[in-house]
C-alpha cells in the first residue's frame, strides 16, 4: 500500500494475471469415469418379451418338438423333485404366505374339499370366536356362502361385498336379527321376490351391481331405513316402493331413471334422496311420456267401470276377472284407471326430499287427463310430501293404490 499526504491508502499497480487455459481433454484424462452398466428394461418391456418367449415356446411345442411347458408352484430357490423329468420348467411361481389377511396352511396332507379349512371358513370361525355378531367375507371372490347356520340367530352385520354373487345368497335372506347387509360390487342381476326373512334389516347396500329390474316383493322390508341402489342399470322404479314406510335415506345415483313413481310421495319419513347421474333432464320428458294411444280393450273396460255397468253379465268371466284385477286409481284425477294407462313425466315445484324439481311419472286414466297434465310444466305438490287438490288424492289413496 502507498500512503498519500492526505493519509489515504492506495493499492499499488499490480501486474494483470491471465487466467489459465483449461482443455476438456486434460480434465477427462484426470477424472476416472465409470463405465456404463447394462441398460435397465422397463417392466412393460419385460412383460412383452416374456409373452413373446411363451408364444415361441408354445409354437415349438405344437410343431412336434420335445420341449414341453411345465408351470410349477414352488418357491424359486427350493430344491424339489421334478414332477416331470422329461420336460423343461420355464417358470416357477412362489406362493404368498398370506391371503386376505389369513395365513396359508403348510400342511403336506391332502384333505377332501369338505374337510379343508378355506379362507372363508376361517373368517367364519374367527367371527364365531368373537360372538358371531359381525362377519366380513369382503373380497373373497366366492360364488356361494359357506354354512353360517351357527351364527344365524346372532349375526347383525354381514359384509359380502366384492365377490362373484349373481343373486343375493339364500343364506343371507334368513337372518332374523340382521341389521346391516352389504353386497356392493357384485355381479348381481336378479333380486329376490321375498325379503320377509330379514324383519330387522335397517341398512341394505346394493350399489355397483348389475341390477336392472326390481320385483314388487323386494320391498317387503318392514324396518329398512337406508337403501343404497346407486350405480346399477335401473330404468324404472316400481310404485310399490311406497311399502317401505320406515325408509329415511334412498340413494339412486348413477342409474338410468327418467323419473320416480308418483307414489314415492307417500314415503313420509324419507329425509334424503340422491338422484344425480340419471336421465332426468327435462328434454327427455316427452320421450318417456306415452306416445301410443290406449288400447281398445283398456278404453272399453274404462267405460264399463265409469258407468258402473255389470261386467259380469255383459262380459266373459275371463274379461271380468281382468277388469277387477287391473282397476286402480288414476294419479291425475283420482278416478278409475283400467289397464296400463298413459304415462306423464312432470316435476315438483317445491324442493322435495332435498331435491329441487324432482321428476315424477304419473299414470293417467285417459286422454282427458293426459293432455290436461301434459300442458303443465310442474306439479303443485307441497314439499312435505302430501298431495294437493290438483291430484285429488291423499296418502291413504296412494297406499290403497299399491295394495
């Protein structure tokens, strides 16, 4: 440093240093770069190559070669006696120690099927040890339910979801103390016509099945409060649903329902209704309304009933029996409805069961009622579920209609 008269230190004039010139090759020569290892194959590529190898092996086996495929269910490193000494074992698959949370049996003895302790039987045995009140056979991929007779009187919660049932198992229909039944994610197509064997059932879950039709006898559940029929193939809901007088929660999401039957207003205890993802758009109402005229048989029978004619004297016994068994109450005017009637789809003006503009399908007795109510955009039905003077019907008449 240099000192000036003012006492200020200054830097001396240092010579400028040029930075060294570095060459890439010199750096590479000094650094040891590891050699590239074998390239890792994606899992999908390995599966494709394995599939091609199996296909070639099968083609060579079909062409008369001495090579034969043999799939062995043994651990990969196990030393076992080859069951087929003149064949080539291409793959070995090891068995897992657990399946569905239960340990596999390592017993070398071969027992008959009726004496073998399966996973489902093990679950039933464990449920019996805990009192027999709750049983879960979830995702056991079974088509029939094992014998649950020892717990038929104590079982209150049964879970049979994620299996391969085509219908509700018979064993699950005769449980007098059952409160909850879960059958979701099963390929169930057909429902039973009698549910009287479940008098105390409160919750029933049949979501994500293949149900497309509900028989009238299915609604014989005197204590049901929560019914889940979401994500099925339902195109129509029977009017006999009014028999579920204790129902509080109904889930019908994900179906193909254009409207609900008018009798659903008779469910006075219903608190919540879920109707999303259905064919309930107003643009489809005319499509689902009746477009064909009444049959001549229905019109003649209506004239006989309206004028209180003695159909026993003027008609055959077969026709008289048909008139008596097919005469109900018109949901539009409250008069007599004979035969199938004409369908009208209209919505409720007020919020009903938590749903705004709930579409309802009404059965009219003739062309007069049909065109009168078809001109209306909405139905003047109060939100409390009771009917107004517009329909001319009471809840008692709705119940008589279904009976």
